[in-house]
C-alpha cells in the first residue's frame, strides 16, 4: 500500500512531505520537552515556596509554644510569689489575671495544690474545683508538661461562647511549683486557646500574594486535622507526609502540597504537629502553560515557513534527476538511444549520471556483478543473524536488570507481583496457606537526617540482606520502594509467619549498622496477613498486611501485628 502510494507521488512532493513531517515532529518534541521542563521547574519552585510557608508556620508554632512554656515556668519560679501560692491567693489571682490581659490567648490560668484543688485562677473560674484527674495536672506534678490540642472539659460551661459558636479547644501548659525547701506545692497550669494557631496561620498567609491561593492546615502527630476545614479527619497517608511533597486530588481540583513537621525549640519538646501548605496546581503552573503556548505558536510558524522553503528547494534539486530519468527511459525505447548525456545540477547528480553511463558500458559484466552482490547479501544476512542473537542476549540481561532493585539486589515491585499472583492462584486451587509480610524501617527519615543518605542506603541494604537470608528458597522478598519490603511466605500460616517475623525483627534490632561513620541501630515494624478465599487477588492480601503494618507503626514500632480477615477490621498482636 505504501509503495503504491509512493510510486504515485513525485520525489519533490515526497521530500516536501517528509521535511514537513520532520518539522512538525521537531516542533512537537520541542514543545512537549519545553512544557515538561517548564512544568517541572514551575512545580519545583512552587513546592519550594510552599515548603517555606509550611516551615514558617511550623517555626511560629514552635516559637510561640516555647515562649508560653517559658512564661509559665518563669511565673511558677518567681520568688516574690512564694508567700502567695498557698495563703494569699487573692494577690496570686491578680498576678494571673494581669498575665492573661497581657496575652489574651491564655483562656485560663490557675494554680492547683498537690491534692488537685484549684486555689487561684483567672476570673475565679474553677476555684475550689478538683483537677486531680486532668492530664496537665498529673504530668505537671512531675515536670514541665505540654498537652496536645483537646476540647474543653471543665471550662466549657464557664467561659463565654466564641463569637462563631465554635467549641473551645486548648493546648495545656503546666509546671510544678516548688517552694524554697524543694517541696512541690502544686501545679501552675494554663489553657492556651487553640484559636491562637488560626491567628498565626492568617499572619503567615498575609505575607504571601493573594493570587497564589495558598492555604495552610495543621495536623497532629497521627495525621488528623487540628486546624483546617475538616477537623478530626485524616486526609493524607503517612507515606505522603513522609515524602514531604505530594499532590492532593479532590473534586475541587488537584493541589500541590508540602509538609513540614514542628521540631520543638529549646526546652519545649514539640507535640509532633505537621504543617501542610497547599496551592492549586493550575495556579502553580499558570506561567509554565503560557510559556508552552508561546513555544507552540513560534514552532508552528517556523514549521510552515520551513515547509514552503523546502518545497522550493526540492523543486530545484529534483529537476536534474527528472532529466536523467527521462534520458534513461529513452534507452530501450528508442533504437538509436545507447548512451545518456551528462546531467549537471549537483556533485551527487553528476556522479549518478556518470554511474549510469558506466553501467551502460559495462552491461556485459552484469552477471558477474550479480553473483558478487548475491555473495555480499549472504554475508549481510549472516551478520544480521549474529546481531539478532546478540540483541537477544542483551534483552535477557536487560530483563534481569529491570526485575532487580539496584540498591539491595532484591526483586522489585514489578517482578514481585506476578510471583505473588501465581502463589495466590496456587493457594486458591490447592488450599495451601500463604502469608504476606509488609516490613518498614522505623524512623528512616531520622537516619537520613542524622547520618546522611549513604548511611540510610546501608541500613536498607543490610535489612534487605537479613530478610533474604532468613527466608526459604520457596519464599520471595522484594523491596517495594523507599524503606519498605514485602515477603511472600509459602506453606505458612499466621502462627508460623509470626515466629519468622519476630525472628527477623529481633535480628534487625540487635544489628549494629556501620556505614562509614558512627555506629547506628535501627528497628523495623512488620504487618502480616494470611491469604483468604475472600481475597479477590493478592493485592487485597497485601493491603491487609499494609494495614497491619500501619497498626504496628501506630502501636509504638519495633513490633509485629497481624490482620485476620475473619476478624476484620480488628488487628491482633502477633508478637
């Protein structure tokens, strides 16, 4: 079909069409490449800017909490107040109320004696009441304490309602009050209104341009929303938050997101809050999209001009070939035509003309030339077959590389899933138990931050080696990505898998990793799930093992948790 079409189109048009197609291809590749580059740079710039916003918010939260803790500690240790803690509580109340007026974010400040009875407080609220069961009082008796965001308990009915009707939520700061003899008199505690964090959020966003459409939310250490439009929900996965930047998909559109964790400051240890900064993807990439459109317009204009120029050049270049073709065509048709004349136009055309003339002179030697060409063709075929064999060997080597994780030498996710699917089919056909283990290195980001990525890579390699040496030849282990591994155990139920999992957990915990610097230790968390006939495929079993891993992470890490479908959604401790 193509040959018949090519036979009907002149060389000049073929050259023009080919050149036009090449021009359009170059424009397309250039435009796509430029668009990808522009989008990548714009995304990086937007993510860096969002990260600065998130870090600024996190730093402000840490700074303000550190200042509140220092203020309460200074008041608790203020020597002139020593006579007032247990006796002259009226004077103590005035001091606390003055402190509250200085910083209205304090919703309540009070002093409770060792028995938990409130002796003095701002506005007299809760005086005489017992706070002995409140966490801030219990922890404040031992040392300076900061309690995470919580709803009001005793004060909900005593404080005037918020203007917007929102429920009261506080962050508690408490310090022990010690007299000159070193005896603990009680606890000085303060409820810091969580609305203070929203004020900080507005201040941070006010320093940014409104057209950027940026937003900030605050999560607790478990990922639940503390400050944002959907309080109490867990909108992001732990993997997203650990990566530091990700894309949020929603009905309102995609948004870029970056996460920065609070780290505490000074004596304030921090509460593990996570600040997430958001920006619509369309806003972040608006400049890149405009640049792509401009590049496309310029490229198409250049392509059109190029095609017109090539059409004219092709006409000039093909004219000598047309003349030569007509001269050769006359040979054999006209009895007197024995030789062509020299055709000029370019060195190539001149050489072609000379070659045709030489060919006509040497027509008698055509048979010998044909045998020589046949021999050369045979050699070319043999060379091509050798090349095909070499290509086959290269493809096999490339397949091995594609199925292997470069860092650990284990299987990668792509190679593991088909093996796991085959095992799942075997399980459903012959009812032979299989288990899936999801393994994750605890606090791996801390290893990278404290010891460097080379140390992190060494930890990943050694953990992978420990797991691969512990399994049987019929079992499979793969690196699923980052610091996460997955193990397929054949002919093994949950009881046997628990013994195996705890053994490698203990081995890792007892291993000293020595990359090239200071010695370090690491632990792992493991989630397990046994294949069930209700599982549609192996991905369902892996998902249940992953949920068990999440429970192990939430349960304190360095432990093993299992997921049983028959008792879902509950998880039970396996070791």
